[in-house]
C-alpha cells in the first residue's frame, strides 16, 4: 500500500468566501480563527496526524495572509508550500497550477478543501486506490471520499454504481445520502485526462463528469465521520467547538 510519505496533499484555499466575507475583514475564509489557530492550520495539522507531511496550499484571495502565517508559524515536521493563483482558476485549475509549480512528483495527489474538515482515517482511501474494482476491473485512477449523512439536502449527493464507481452527482434534495466530502486521492496519470482548454476549471462540474463519462475510473469510499465546512455564517460559528471537541485528530507538536 502507498505510504503517507509517497503522497503530496494539495489544499484548495483560493476562494473568495462570499457568504462569510463580511465576517472576516482582511482574512481569507480558510484563515478564519478557530480554537486559537487559523482553520487552515488545523487542516494542515489533521494531515500531519495522518502522516502526510508534504503539503501545497493553493491560494488566491489574500494569498499573502496565508503565506505570511505559515512562514512565521510553521507546523512542526511538515513542509508547506504556497502556490498563488494569478486570477481565479476554479478548484481543478488551482490544483493543476499547484501541481505544476510545486516541484513534487508523488505517487498520488491528495486534494482537500481548506475550508472544511472531515475526520476520516485516510488509510481506507489509500487502499481503495490499489484494490481492483468489484467487477474484476483494474484499480481505479482516483478515489473520492464520500460522507454518509442523514440529511444531504444542503450538499447534494453522489450517485454510486454497484461496483462502487462514481456515476455522477444528484441534485440537492431532502433526506439521507452520500455527499462529496471534498477529499480526492488521484493518480498522477489521471491528471492527463483533465480538460485543458478552459479556465476556471471545476472538479465537480467539469472534471469529474468528463472522467465518469462511459468509464469506471473513479471509486467512492464511503465513511461516517464528523464533518464541518465553514462556508456559511452558521457553520463558521461552529468551528471553535468543532475543533475543540476533536483535538485528538490533530498533530499538536
């Protein structure tokens, strides 16, 4: 199985955070304070707890705030690089730029959002990248972490086939479902299939629909785990207690 030191994480932290921007003057959304540290630093510390120590931050709005923080307050044992977007490039566009400019050549890329946390053990996601598909096909080219929720209405849900392959995305509707947790483990060869002729480029609306068209190359690994995204004023206000209730999920050295 892949070891954590063979994986480089790219954390997407380039959005404008329009719904909470008025609450965070001069600070990009992922740098919102929670339990004495920026939320984004907690994401980095979660990755360190999972054994992943090569991390690239894809930044955009107020990128200098992010870079200044990690330059002055590094996380012990973690190598953090910042790659800023010159203009909004979308989630997948920012990811591809971070990959290109990072200088890293890992065996797999782990993609996460800088404004959300899901406290899932990543080892099942890693093993899912190397296991043959249930129908006897080859291992997938990528794995998406799916989060089993009692109410998926705010997020929409993933459509998952009988072999565990991603088939598409379901519109928002009340009731239970498996949502996209915003965590992806991708083989470097898969990046060659990304659309290259447009920016901004989105994972959810452009890349994944292209990759799932007529082929089973993306597997969904479903978990139940604590989850929070800080994209609304209500969920932003929950960040402090969410972090404090889950301090065991982080490297605190």
